[in-house]
C-alpha cells in the first residue's frame, strides 16, 4: 500500500498492507485542536507526536475496552521509516492508497 502526503509533491511512501489498520495507532483523533476536516482514507498525524514516537521508538495505545489500560508497542522498521519520512518532509496530512 502507498501513503501519500496530501498537499505536497512527493512520491508516496510504501508500507505493508497491514498499515491500513496500524495507521489508527498514529492518527490524531478528529475534533482535536488543529485537525482539519479529513476525507475518506485521510489521516492527520501531529508533527510533535511523530517526533516523540521516533525519540522513544514506541507508540502508546489505549485499550478500546478500558481507557485506563495502556500498552507500549515497539515501532516496526517500516513504521520507523514512515515516521522519519513524515518528520523529514514536515508531513501531517496523509492519504492511504
């Protein structure tokens, strides 16, 4: 699958097909400050969050069954490369294709 930088003239970043579900770990929730209205298959990944995940090499996820339960997931090589691409090119708005 390919990840496109919305509004930037860059070649897409290639990710494994499972990224269609993994992207939910990284997206900034709709309605959060600074998140524009997004179209189908579009996601907003806050720049500060991408930098933090790269610094820590983990992403924290919250259980959908218990908001108090969190887990840290180590970044895969592909996720790390994708986050580096986001940070390097100052990308926050992406579309999957």
